[in-house]
């Protein structure tokens, strides 16, 4: 049975780098953040309805890659990211996202801490809100009572080693 690992947290916390490193370590596939692909090809500013499209396509990509996974599937962001993003920007969230968030099942959530320096990216919007957003993620994860670990560290090697330790404790 494939174990699904969600990598979540605020922007610029190393989620993508960690997902890639873990997939390489475990010789499996990882699910990239679909929002990046979508927004990079969007010829206008995103709107409320775009968040729903992104969430639905993210889950679709996850299902497709689950079929190719070897023991583990690493997911770079999941529906909690779209929920918090949507609520923060628009003050509300699509019911579809909320409904599916309650149904999503991962064996482990790796919550990336904000101890990495924020790196500019044209798609990133909130360098000044990192602590606020991290605390929001933590509250949500605890409220769902999900199995999680906070990943700290100033470089990818340290973060990957921590993540591996938590993943290995699943088996």
C-alpha cells in the first residue's frame, strides 16, 4: 500500500525542494504544486473561481501520480493550502474545497517551518505574513487531528533528514 505524505505550509518554506528530495531518496514520484503551473500560464490576475480549478486539478494530478508511486507519494501542497489561500485572499472558500479537505487522507503531514529565508518569486505574495500564516496552518492541522511533524532547518539536507526520520517512524 502506498503511503501518502503531504508537504504543506506557507510560501517560500521549501515545500517543493523537500518533495523533490524525498521522492529522489525513496525512488518514487512526487506531485508538483499545480497552482504554480496554472498561474504561470494565466494571462490575468487570478480570481476566486481559479482557486477551485487549481484545487480540483491538484487532486486529479495526485490521483494520476498515485498509480506511478513506489511505496510513497509525496504531495507538494494539498487542499489545506488552497483553503488558507482562498480564505486569506477572498475571505471565503469554496464548499467543494472544504468538503474534500475533510475527506483527504495522508499518512503524514510535513509542515514546513518559516525558518528558511523568504525568497522572491513573482507568484509569492506575503513575505511579511509568514508567522501569521504558519500559525494558521498549525491551528488547522491540529483541529483536524492529523498526524504531522514540523520540519525545521536552514538547508535542504537538514530538512530532508528530519522528514526521513518522521517517515521511517510510519512503518
